[in-house]
């Protein structure tokens, strides 16, 4: 029984698992934060491009034919 307790006390597999779980969770949260920050900028850029293309289409439509 004493040998089992000594082995259990010296076993570090559980600590390594906890470290990996915490690091993985941190990476996932960081990825979500970066994705949210990038999506706002991408949405703004897409709206700007849409407006520019709409203005160009209006200019082409209003051009008189020769």
C-alpha cells in the first residue's frame, strides 16, 4: 500500500493533461477573439466595396449611348 501511495504521489500525468487542456482552451479563446476582430473589419471592407460597385453601376447606367 505504501508503494502505491508513493507511486501515485510521484505520477505527473494528470498535471500534464491539465496543462494541455488549459493551453488548448487559451488557444481556442485567442482564435475566437482574433476571428471576431477580423470579421468586423472584413464586413466593413465588404460594405465599402459593395457601395463602390453600386456607384460604378449607377454611373454606367446613366451614361448616354452614342
